[in-house]
């Protein structure tokens, strides 16, 4: 069943055996042996394959995926979440700062790694799977670079609500804070910045590691100064566009 599922997932992903093998860090012949059921991958490679094709490990091993006409990665759990508990058996809010971003991308499913992250407590937040992330960049102004975003874990992509704020753990771009829209037919999500100078873009479902819905944020700068600066930038941008249109009209 594993071999058939690997071949099926690769075909619907529309990639060659060579390309899939390179992405998984395998010789092409080894992947071919997996697909022909001549050999079996170890548990570490099985987890890597499941993440790569964005399927649950149980589904990969126990279901005949090509027989499931309704199989939809958007409706499957992203993964089993690694969490830690405090002395009162409440889930901690682990903090992933900028320095920890690279490590988190490779180890966010490792309970041992999660236990090593610093923890924080914020009263009045809903109980549940919460995690905090330090963001960088100015694409979501007036939320400044260096702010800490607290998010609640989203189990399935289909649970994402369009145009709300989320933290996305993107397997290629890292930790991204954006507004999201689910493009279910394309099996993609669209990421939209609040700062209009940044264009929106899309990523496929299979490149998503985790999704966390915005619940709160901590900022350390002067919010009024940030808003004033953002307004100045937008006015300057409008002025440039008006000047450009005016020059075209005069020349015409």
C-alpha cells in the first residue's frame, strides 16, 4: 500500500521520480524501490515523506489513497502538535523568537525541541494550543518588526477563515505573518500583507508546516509614530502615482 500511495501522491503532485527523490534527499533508485515495495523506509524517512506530500502518516500507511475520490489535504489534520504543560497541567505558550526560527522550521514536530523553548504566560487568553512568535519586517504595519504574535493552532487548512490574520510556518520562507485566503481548487493559500507596498503571493498546501490564528500581540515601539510613518509612506506613494499620471496626461 505504501508503494502505491507514494506513486499516486507523486503523480498528483506532477513531479518526476528524480525530482521527488532529490527533494527528499534520496537516490532515485531508492525511491523507486519504495514505490515498487522492494524496500521500506525507516520511521524518520516515513515522517519526512508524509511532511513532503502533506499527508498524515496514518493515511500514508493505512489508506489506499487513489481509491479515495474525496481525499482532500485541506480537510486532513496538519499534524499532531507537540506541546508542553505547566505544573497545573495547563498548556504553556512557547516562544519562538527570531534566533530560534531556523531551528523551529526543522524541529517543530520534535517534543524534545519544544521543551527547550522559553515559555510565557498571558492571562485572559483562551485555553488551547497557543504559541508565540517574534516577527520581523514591516509587511504588516502598524504591527512592527520585533512584535510578538500569539496564535492558536489550526488543525486543518479548511478551518482557515479568509482575510483573518495567521502565522504560517512555511517550509521554504520560514515564519510568515499575513492575512490568508484559501484557494481550495488550486490547493494553495494566498498570503496578503497589510502594508500595500508588498504584493500578495500564494503557496501550495504541501509547503505548509503549521498555521496559527492570531489571538494577541505584544509591541514594544511607539504605535502612534509607527502609524504616522505608515501614513506618510502611503501619502508619498499616492503623490508619486499622481505625478506619474499627470506627466502622462501632459505628454499626451
